[in-house]
């Protein structure tokens, strides 16, 4: 590929040119819709299982298993962000050979990680479910779902890595199209396996891994057909050690950060399990509604990181710094819209999952308590996303790990033990978000890599 065509490709995606808020939003919306359809994977499972199998199956598919999946899969998806940053920096700097090496190194990581997760999922699912204190009536459902899910986890990681690469070079639309196709496939297969063939949670798990495999094949086909520097070729599948070390340096803190999030959520889930099946089911319902907020935050985070990475690679430091404030403003606006919508329409949305009155009442109490506190998370979403684009990931990871994991665990073990109520447990979220936001404000303006840029 000629240097001239590479320059054209970089300028065409608009990330290093144009009005900042428009470019971030143009990148944000396809990712948002993509994460929406990715969220719809498990949401479709939860709705169909909750309606046609029961609240015990809903508790298994939407609660305990989701927390464990996020722990393991979230680590490797976090690692893919390291590959995304490396690709975006090389792409912004117009270094075609390094882009090629980065792409193939990233896929080596995805395939290897998928094999490891598949083995872990088969061996340790029963033990993990029991250690979390899941009620006896949901254990079998949970183990069945996890074991089938992890059989197909390689497809999940390949899709996420391929989508991260496409987004890194400014293409956020095609990952969206692939997710829409996979999501619709998942819903059709859910109906076939769960409703018609009566396969219960096993059918929901099969529908999920089959649709994820389809998304993986679509993203691979796209990367194999492109003539740009990020083209994927099986014959070039090789681990480049210097680039791998760079991917690990950037991605490992993000992966560990994701794991720490999940560990704290496992502690909270174990605490919630002590309140009984109704609370577990209500938390599972809230988790799907809460997922609307998190998918928006994830989309903004990816957009801001990619914006920062490409502008840093292109040497446009003033534009990079302005992007942080634009991203913060957009985050606050999106949070306000979503919090208002969820608080007003939480009841009818919850009723999609179950008609159990006790579960619905509990779910609504959780929604009205949690949603107003989403604002506390804004700084935690924006500042580390910008710093990740610069490759500054270690200290942000440590801040997030302490603020969102250690602090929550301490809260659950102290305040949660002294006042063992649902509200005390839920308070762990806004308290940790607020403390972590304050820490990021201090780090970003006084000590981070951003302060050193000229």
C-alpha cells in the first residue's frame, strides 16, 4: 500500500480532522448500536428463559453466570483494547508494516486466550457457582449454561478482537452490521431451541455461541478482503514479540481492571445471593436495564480512546486535549438522558423479563436507587479512556482497581456485615465511583502522561 493511500485512509475516517464533537458522535453511534446488539444477546436469552422456563432459570442466565463470564471474557476483551490502541497509533502514524504485524499478533492473542478460557470454563464452572453461594435451585441451570457458553468462547474473542481492529482504523459501522445479524440470529435460535424444542438454558447457551461464531466469521471475512494495511491473512498469523509486549503493556492493565471490576461484582453477587431467589432475579433484571447505561459508557470510552490514539499518533496534541472535555460533556449528557428514561420506564421494561410481582417490585426499587448515581461515574469513564489512547494505563488501572474493587469489597465486608440490607450493598457502587472520580481528577491534571505533552 502506498503512503499516499494510507494518508487518504486516515483522513477519510475523520478522527484526526473536523469538528471534534461531531467526529466523536459519528464514531460513537455505530459503536453504541453495536454494543446495544451485543447486550441484546444475553437480554434475549434472559427474556425468553424468564418467560418460558421460570425465574430460577432467569436467575442463572442473567445473574451468577453473567458475573463469571464478565470476569473471564472481560479480561481478554480488555486485552483487545491494548491491540486496538497499538493499531490506532500505527495507523495514525501511517506505519503500514507495523499495522500488519499488530493485527496478526492480536489474533494470536485472541485464539490463545479462547483456548485457555474454554478449558477453564469446562473444569471450574461447578466450583465457581458453588463458591458464590448460589441457591440450590439455580446451580444446575448455571453450570449447564456456563459449560456450553465456554465451548464457543473462541468465536466471542475473535469477533471482539476483529471489531476492535476495525474501530481502531475508524470503521465502526461494519462491526455494528455484524452484531445486528448475529443478534437477530440469536433471537431466532432462542425461540427455536428454548420455546419450540424445550431445551431450556442449554438452548439459550447454544443460541448465543452459534450467533457469536457467525459474527466472528463475518469480521474475519471483512479483514481478509480489505486491501488496506490491516488486512488479515492466515499465512501471516505470527506473534511479533516487540509488538506483543507493547500490546500487553497497554492491554494488561485494562484486562486486569476489567477483572477487578468483575471480582468486586462477584463479591456483591455473593452478598445478593443471601437475599434469596427473588432478589437474585430482580438483580438480573436490573442488570439488563443497567446494561443500557454501560453499553453507552463503553461506546463513549472506545470512541474517546480511538480519538486519542489516532490524534496522538498524528501528533495533534491540542486536538487530543480538547477531545477529553468534549467527551466529558457528551458523557454527562448521555447519562442524564438514560437515567431519566430508565427511572420513568423501568417498570414496563422489567415486565418484559418476568410477570412475578415480587421480583418486579424489587427490581424497581433497585432501579430508582441506582440510576441517579450514574453521574458519579463520568470522570471514571472519560479520563482513563483518553490516557489509554496515549498508552498511559498502569496508574489508571491501579486507581480503578482500588476504587472499584478494593473499596467495594471493604464496604461489603464492613458496612455490609454491620447493616446487612440490600440498600447497604447497593451503596458500594456510588461510593466507589465518587472516590475514583476524585482520584482521576487529581492524577489527570497533576501526574499523568497528558500533563507532559507539549
